[in-house]
């Protein structure tokens, strides 16, 4: 078997792909980036205050207000996420005012910072005009579809920041970029534990990259054997850990969509390992020289965040709350990937790939060939868009095809990397760039587990777009016309079919935008919601204002927006559910309400997986204690004179 001289390849590749600095960007590149930045900012600005999911906004706002009053997440109240987001949102309240729009303003600022990071990453694979188109495609599939300041958006932003740092590290070999990437991973974790998926993807990339950091001098073969044992065990352990995680709430589609792409990444690492040069020196040392600065970067923000807990002796409260809350949500239910959608999406993707391969020319296409294929494609795109607008089944087929495209791209890209290893056609810089994007994307797709709702795909869709760009760059003769057509369709489908329907229709059917009425409460910040929702919350606010005697009321379960919108307080640390903080049984709840002189309760009866039904015995006790009642939408309001 012919071995690969990685040192020579690395040198030749660096000469072929010299590091590009900001000063090397052409005036056309700057103009295109500025145009993309302005268009993205304007498009996002018009969607910034559109729509809400009440319990999402409520839990974020309530947590931020607790922090604003000097409370410590997890210790003084039950925090749903890791905690950093509450500090960011508290800063938004202090800067822009205590209302729901303030949190979105800060999110918008991070979005503006994310655009150049994504553009930079895309420009590592394609020219400036194509990178501009790729960035616009990523924008319309991301934040505009759901502008709530959810921590998953910050996971996406910091995964992109970290990915850009790793791409820069591949080019310049300066370890400070590893530290920057690690810091991005640590901060992402502090927004939400799913930030660890980026960290996992980055670690897999560093294990892969070690194969390109080899010294051509022969060393004892025992070191190579031990290193390969270590590498195989590490990759196997990661894959086994993922299986153990996924099997808690899994079907066939779960494994194929979330585990198989990560398996492909692990298989590519091991495959390239055994097809490479066996004469390496100081392999453990080379690996840990990169793992240590990255790991230090991850640990630095986490250690700083945990310092108040260490100083106050409340670290155990942080750890317990961080582990218990996600577990309780997991027990409340899950949304498994739809097997039918997986089959339909896979079939359409395979069909499209087959058509592309059959029509792809082995040489540069002539003008008549471009016209012959381009004209039908130009007619097909608006026709299919019109049909998806009118036919629900075709809409779902289009969505399924795009959703399944994510694992297809990762697996295809991993296969192309292994193929280049086998055929000895490695360009180390290009392959490393592609692999880090694929590895991070494979890890971050796990954010859709265990709630594979359509909106969760939007949290990772920009990375899928970037992965597709990287995969096309690995192809020797990419089907440019087909890729351009797919990009146009996906862009138009997102803008005209997905975004108007908001999260409640996303991925199921086209629906017109009904988020047209501003909530009138000062704390709502002018968010636009549906007329029915605005009417219900205005009526609820009026009733609470008339009947509530003090600042404490009970609003459960999972309707924290009631506390925030009307300036009220929860009688215990948990503003989401009837937690054990109340004490055992209905008597514990009534006792806590009596201590805080609560004379009004709001019971949430919406049919939603995260809203637990009020237990019958508790409902009967509340009905006796609070005999007067009124029904407003899905709320039951009870009070006593």
C-alpha cells in the first residue's frame, strides 16, 4: 500500500492555499460582503418582533428579571438552561428596558456579528460571489423563522464563531485560534448544555487533524500501535455514548438522522488512520499539543461562570438543577423524527442525485448544454414553489427532502474524504477545512434530539448549508447548474413558504402570516402576535388587575409569561410547574399560597407536551379555596373575594 508523505503535502498545500488575511480581500469582495450584510440585517429587522411562543418568552424573561434583582440562577430559582443567557437578557433589560423586545435587540446584535463569521467560513471554500449567495441562503433558513432569543440560537452563533476560528487555525497554525475556538465552545455550553455538541465535533476534528501533523522520521512501531488503540477506543466510546443518549427516546429515524452521520465521521477518522503513513513520531504529544489549548479555552469561561457558586458554597445546587431540569423535560415527552418523512426525503434526495449524475458532463458544458438544462430548471422551480404553496403533501415532501439533506451531506462528505485518503489525492488544507465543517455539523444536528420539531432544524440549517458548500468543494467536477438550481429553490422556499407560517406551521403546511397585532402591555415590547392571542392576553390582564390583591399569584403549569407581562411574582422558586418546592400534595400548595396571601390562581390547560395537566385532587382543592372562576382562552382563572 502506498503511503502518504503528509509533511510534503502540507508544505505544497500551504503554497497552493496561502493564508488569506483581511487585507487581501478585493474591493469586489468587500462590496459583496457589505451588500449581504445590509440585506441580511434588513430582512431580519422586519422579522425581529414577529410572533412568539408565550412560555418560551416567559421563561427567558422571568429568569432574566430574577438575575436583574441580584439572584443567582439555580441557587435562588430554578433555571431551565445553564444560566449565561439570563445574565445576557438581564443586561438587555438594564440597557433597553424591561420588556420582551429588549432580549431580541441583543439577539439581533449577535446575529449581526454572526453574518461576517459565516461569510468568512463560506469564503474558505468558494469565491466571494458564491460565498455571498451561501450566506444569504443560511440567513433565510435561520433566525428569521423564529426570532425568540432562545439559547439554541446562541449555540448556533458560537458554533459558527468557533468553526471560523478552527478554519483560521488550519491556515495559520497559531494555537491562539484553538484557544478562541475553545472559548466559543465553553460560552456556548453556558448558554445551553447542547453547546457541548460543538465541543465534541471540534475534538473529533483535532483527532482527524493529528494525521496531518506527522513527522516523516521513523519511530518505534509500538507508539503507533498504542496510539491507534487509543484512537479506536476513543471514537468507539464517543459513538457508544451517543447510542446510549439516543436510545432513551428513539426510533429508526433517530439513529439514521442523528447517529449515522456521527458514525460516518468516526469511520472516516479511523479509515484515514489506517490508510496513512505508519511511520510517525510523538503522536500523543502532537495530539495533546492541540487538545490542551482547546480544552483550556473551553474551561476558562466555565470556570469564571462557576466562581460565584464556589464562593457561596452552592455548586451542588447548580449541578443538581442543571441535571434535574432537562431530565424532567425529557420525561414529559419527546418528538421523535418522522420515519415517513425520512423515507420520502431519502427517496427524493436519491432521485435528485441520480438525475444530477446522469446529466453531469465529464467536460466543461457547452453553452447549448447549459441552455438545454437551465431553461427547464428555471421553469421547474417556480412551478414546484406554486404547488407547495397549494398542496400540503408537496410542501411536506419539499421540507422532508431538505431536512434529510443534512445527514446525506455529512455521510457523503465523509465518504469523499476517505476516498481521497485511499486514492492518495489529499490536499491537507482543503480536506481539513471540509472535515471540521462536517464534524461540527454532525455534532450540532443532535440539537434536534429529543424534540425533533421543525423549528429545531432551523437551529442547525446554516451549518448544513456550509457543509453542503464544503462537500461541493471536494468534488472534482461539481454539478454547478444543479447546485445553483437547488440553492435558488431552497432560498425561495424559505422566504415565501416557511417563514410566513411561523413555528406553528413550519414544516407542515404553508400558512399566511397572522402575527399582525401588537401586544399592548408595556412589558410586551411591541411584539406582534395573532389577533386571537392578543385579545386573550389583554382580557386576562384586565381580569388579573381587577381581582388580584397583591404581587403574588400562582400561574401554572408552564405559563411564566403571566408573571412577567403583568409584573407579578411566583410564590416559590419554580415559576414553571407545581414542583416539590410547594411541599407534598395539594396541602403543600395551599399552604404556600396562604403564606404569600395569594387570592388568585391562573391554570393553564393548553394541549401541549410541556404543559402538565393539573392533578385532579389539586384542581378540586383549588376550586374549593378559590370558588370564583372565569375561562379565557386556554386559561382558567380562579380567585376568592
